[in-house]
C-alpha cells in the first residue's frame, strides 16, 4: 500500500487545520440537513457519511488528506450535529436516510456521479443507496468502513443457523453488538447518554480506542448528549425489521470494504458472504480499532485514493 507523500498533503493538513467549513443547508422530507463542502468543484466528488454518535467533524483529519484530490461533500445526518431532529422515529428508516443522500448530492455535487465513503452507521445507511437500482448508477465507488448492510446481516444470521459451527459465530457477534439491544430499552440508554457518555465521550475514546481528540472533531458535551440520545432511533427504527425479514440487496457498484482488525463491535466474519450481494468487492484489513477516521486518517486516505484511482482506470 502506497502512503500519501508529503507533497500530496494539503496545506490545510500541514498547518493542522482540522476545522469544519461553514455549513450550508438543504431539505429532505422536511428535515433540514447541514452540509459542508470544501475543495475544487472541478475535481472528482466524494461524499462522506458519518456514523453514530458522531457528526461531520469525525471526518476532519481524513478530509485534510483528501481535499487536494477531491471536492468533498459531507453532511450531518438527521438528528446529529447541525441537522434537524425528526419528530417521529419512523423518520429514521433507511428509506428516509437514502432520500437524505439523494437530496444532498442533487444540490451540492458539482458532477453527476460521485464516490461515496461511509463509517459506522454512515456505512450502514449508505448500503441502502448503493443497493438501490434507481440510484446506484450515480455512485462511482463505495468505501465501507465498519458498517455492514443490515439486510446482509439478517441473511448472515440465517446462514449461520444452518451451519454446524455457525451458532458460535452468531453468539460471539451478538455480544459484540450488545449496544443494539441495549438501545431498545426504555429510559436507561438516554439516561446514560445524558449523564455519563455525553460528558466523558473523549475520555472513553482514549481509554477504549487509544484516540486523543482535539478541536471540533468531538462535539461539545451538550451536542454529544443530544446526538447520542436522538441517534438511538437509527437502531430502533431499522435493526429488528431488517433482521426479521431481510431483503435481497444487491449492487454492481465497486465496493471497498475496510475492516479494522481490532473492531470491538463488528467481527470480520459478518462480511464473509459479501460477494453474493456485491460481486465487485475488494477488501482491506487495517490494524486498528472501530474509529479509523480518527486513529488512522492517513492510511485510510491512501486506501481511498488508491481505490478510486483504480475504479477510474477501469471505467
């Protein structure tokens, strides 16, 4: 793997910038979304979709490495950052999240097609667009970091139940994904976010992931509490329906799976059947934890640049 040379880094990164651009706004189904654009609009467009419980600031370090190669578009997903909070839990369904990506790209992309990168829940929800027959032709490539398709997970569970040793893998993943079931409980998860996790999120990242945060990469405590509480609706609105009745979700988009070898929440075995759903898939394993955009931004940028270049050469 070729690491980015020093002359390829943007001046912003060399000066340790790491700040979000001023937000612009668009609407999707009546929900106001905050969008951040930077770079040269004449260059290839790349859209970054963050996960839970983050906002667009989680991409700051990575963006500094990519801004010279791409026109960057990122947005706070509904219920997070500077975007509005829907009043109804059903407004967090995957179909609505796909509409958000469509609204953002229609208004802010400078070219008809774009590269897509998702992390955590940003990756989970982006699979909905990558697998949509009506929309996937607009996506030049998809880099998925620590976020499988929920429907693929549903089929993965059924496959493991049919295998002799599959139950062991399923039970192991069940405990890795403890937070999914925890977020379905009443009152307690919100209480924990408001009085513990929201206050000490930076400390938690350092203790469990070895990540030291700075600037606006990690939101202020009040914002983190808000995002943590509202974002649980993503799990409540989508996980159980997809696990109970998984759909057939296939894609011809070139997919780039980036799998951290020390991910506390998602095992690599979850992606074992990905070629059935996305036959044009390549896989890279990175020695790191769940939050690669914070812990390995340069290595991640190199993987993204190399993959998008390969896709462009094949086109």
